[in-house]
């Protein structure tokens, strides 16, 4: 049997598996600092003095996370809407404060999240369906990404992977990796790519994620006008339906084994 990125493992139930499960490797006495798992902290997004949402995220690339999240949510329309960014420590995590015009702070207050957004859910806490579907539009026709670009992305997912962390990669048309987002949440990783790209003034031609694809990843890609999204595992039917409606190229990479076009944005 093949692992998600192509390495070999024994089929479940074979003797080698039973032998490897004969005892525990006891890591319970080890210090947390020595464990390979990712960090996870509450990160609050604040517009001026208006608290908008708290997400559970890997506490790095926090400025990019906040900008990408604010853009994906429709609170800001461009990076120029942000006057300054300050990262502050809070009692249990971090607070990212975006200085914005008062009209944007009022917009944030009117659509603030009702509940915590967990690391596994990018859309938790939205109060209206219209918020969930915000920013959906039909993208212009764009050529399909070269197969070689997908190959470059898959190789980068192998080499850049870390235990317990999702990756989102922004690739140029020739397949060069231009942005990397790492986070315990797949949607946070994509927000980090979008935020870094907004701050740099250039969106990638293709985004590839190490995760499954649900609606919010399609929504974020369309909102950022990224023409193509590739994911390692099969998208939800709703994600495919919305991608087709929005003319987003959506590719399932079948864990690196084959490429399947589920939605075409080339006409």
C-alpha cells in the first residue's frame, strides 16, 4: 500500500504490522518541547479596537495570516486598506491588530464571528450563509497549469512537509514555488499564502494544498482570483460545484498518483 505521498507501507493486518504493534513507544514522560507535533495557539484578529474572530492556528506568519483572513472574509478589499499591523501576546496566545479606516472597523463589527474558528474549520461561526459564500464570482478564462508545475508542487509538498502541519504552496506559471504557508489548519495555511501574496502585490497562478478540499478553500481561492487550486485528496461535491460555477480550475492529485481535472477554467 502507498502512503499519501507515495512511500511504501505494509497493508493493514500483515504480520509486519502486528509485530510493530506488539508494544508502545512511551512518549508520555517527554517534555512538550521535544515532541515533533505542531504548535497551536489562539490567535485573535482585531480591527482597531473591534475584535473580529479568534482562530486556532500555528503561531507563525501571523501578519500574513491576519491579512489573508481579513481579505478572505471580505473585511478588507486590498492590502492597502491596512495602515499598520501589530502582533501582541495575549494571556493564552496572540492578538493581531490591524489598523484600518473606521468604515472598515464598522464593517468588521457588523460581521464578526459568533464562535471560535477551530484549526479544522475555516468557516466556523459565520452567522449568515451569505458570509460563507462571500466573494464568489466567475473568474476569467485561464490556461490550465502545466503538468510539470503540478509535479514541482508535489515534490515540494514532500520536501517541505512537517509532522502534523498542512502546507499550502503558491506557484508561478512555470511551477516555481513563490509562497509557502504552514499551519495546523488547512484554511489557515491558504490564508497565509494569500496574505503573503497580497503583501507582495502578486497572486500565484496555482495554489496547491496538502489537504482535502472543502468549500472554504474554493471560496478563498476565487475571492483572491487565483485561477487554479490543486489538492491531494478528493474535494467535496459542493466544492466541485462551486468551482465549476466560478470557472476555477480544480485538480485532485490523488495523493500524487494521478491528476484529475474536476473543474476547468480554460473555457
